């Protein structure tokens, strides 16, 4: 019973970190919106078991879709968020955290700092795949403004790439420095 409580507490902590990082994003807007959430997502993949990572990020997305104001941009929550061009990145958060968690115990990734960094960056790429696809889909179907792949990259990838590479690197390094002290 104690282990179930510990697992539930870890999941709740990740959901809370996601909400807090989204709140932070609301007030740290510049020319290129800045979000700490990808850092939290990558780190959660390292710190949680695969099922915990999946359900934690899924719970965060579900809370937002149910109407709680947990997302970074207006309307901050509710089912209408499904029609926002950036909704796919939320789906990518779920997949990215799960992938990192599922692959982290492979020798290639866990035994060397380069493996940790590589898997962190791969997780970040997984976040982008559904995000960019959904962005293209939203422009084409919901907004009636079909755009090409290059434009999707210009809008949803290039401006964020540098910061997100750094965030994934920092999340991997934080895990590397604390591994062995945190049991998942």
C-alpha cells in the first residue's frame, strides 16, 4: 500500500509542476513564447515509471480539457482547446514523457551522460511530431488556411528549437546528477 501511495504522490507532483510551469509561461511571454513545461515533461520521463509518466501528463491534459485553467494560453482550459493549433503539443507531452520513461532503462541511454542527453533530445523531438502535425491540421481544417510543411516549421519549430534543446539538455543533466538518489 505504501508503494501505491508513493506512486500516486509522484504523479500528483508532476501534474502540479505542469500547472505551475504553465502559469509561469503566462507571464514570461516575449517575441517567442517561453515555456518551462517541456523541461518538466522531459524530467518527468526520467523520474517516473512509464505508466506514471503517461498517466501524469494525461491527467494534466484532461484537467485542462475539463475546464480547469491549467494551460498556458487563453482560454486556459476547456474542450475548445481541442481546436487550438497548439493542442498537438499537449499530446506530444504525453508521448514524449512516456517514451523517455520506457527507454531510460536501456543500457545505451542510462549508462552514459551522452545517452541521457540523446534520449532527452529524442523525447523533445517526440513532443514536436504530433505538435507540428496538429498545427498543420488545425490550419488546414479548423482555420481554413492550408499551409505547407516549411511554413509549419517556421511557425511551430524553428523559433522554439534552441530553447527546447537547452531545456532537454538541462533536464537530462539534472537527472544524471541525481540518479541513484531518486528511485522510480
